[in-house]
C-alpha cells in the first residue's frame, strides 16, 4: 500500500457490504452515490484488492471483502466509541451504548432507563437488543448485560444474581387444554420454543428432555415473540420468573419440576471506569436489576 486508507473509505465499503449496492449505501450513509463509488474504488486501489463484483443482484462481495469485514467493523465500533467519549467530557452527559437481550432490553430496562434519564437529562441511551454477546473489548457497546460470566480480564463485571426461568402459560390456554401435572404430560400440550438449535436449548434439554425442536408446536428464535405467544394463550413456554410475577395473566406451570437459573452480570471495559456517563449508567443498571430480581 502506498497510502494508508482513511476511515471514510472503510465506512463506505461497509455501507456497500451491508446494503448490497452503491445507491443503498449512499442513502444509509447520507452521501452521494458517486462519492460512495469513488470511496470504494480508492480503497480497492489503496489495498490492491477487488472488493466487489457486479451482478444482476447488485454488488457482490469478494472473498477479500468478507475477510476484511470484521476488522472494518472493529474500526467502526472504535470510531463510534471515540465520539461517545469525546461528547461526554465534563460530567454525566453524552451517549452510553448498552447491550442486552431482547427480553431484558424491552421488558426490564425501560423502567431503569427512565429514572436514569430524569436524573441526568443530558445523558443519551442507545439500547442494542440482541442475544449475541457483543464484544466490549472492540467497543461494540459501552456496557453489556450478560447471562453468562465474562471471561475477558479487561472487563469490570458485577454479578447481579440468577434470573430464574420457568414454564408459563396464560390462564385461557390452561382453561382450554388443562394444566399438566407432570413433565411427561407436556407432550400433550402446545409448546413454544426455538426454531434454531442454540446453546441455551441444549442446556435446557438436560433438565427438560422434552424441550426439543420437533416437540414445539410454535417455533421462533425471537424471545419477544415467544413471550407474546405465551401472553396470547397460544401454548406453554419458558419465561423469566420475575417478569411473570409482574404480569398477572401469566401462570407458572410445574414450578417444582423445572427451574432453570441464568447468571446475570453487568459488564463494561475497565478503561471506562473513570467515565462519569458510564459509571452513572453502570450503577443504575446494577441497582435496577437487583430490584428486578428481588
């Protein structure tokens, strides 16, 4: 390489990679289409690599483009983290990016974020709802709520406790189909579960052998969709016990036969320990989640 490519070139490359076309990337990035095209060409020239090939479906990434993707995404995450840090100087203000699972992010965090924002009105919150464990070392998020113990040494971690999972159903479903009295009787009921095999599904099956894909009458990989199906009376599914306690229309099924604990941690990169915005958010999350589990 004769010249080190600027971040703008990588940004446009990632845009095309995600959108599949120059026009789509231009709209997503707020740039003119010719500008995006020039950026991609300049990056290809600088790297000495062909990144895309044209087809009837749009621009297709070459193997080289796919291999470079995780490094460019790490650059994007670092650039975003830099901007969040720069905008937060001088007190509890700026943006904090928080990663959490779908259910925790949609059902638990709003009640924690609302008073946090009231106490610190100059603070902005970005909620990233995903069941993928985002990489705090790559700055994909500032703070992450994880249902597994962190393994990276460079992270600050606070164990909150165990979120208990259990089988639940709507009273309407139980009125129509009866309440199972044993785990064996679950085979005669409409079970709500995952579509794709997951580590959680494999772990749950050790305690509940019937919890397998072909036994599910309703399948979805969205935890929020599963919760909505349970609430709608479609069948029996797994729900967080503290969440069900706050939802009168949910009834726990076979509580003595199945209890599945999920360890819960609040984590952030140790470099953020002196960040006022991150410390305020971290402390609020710890306190709020402890109340939720209590």
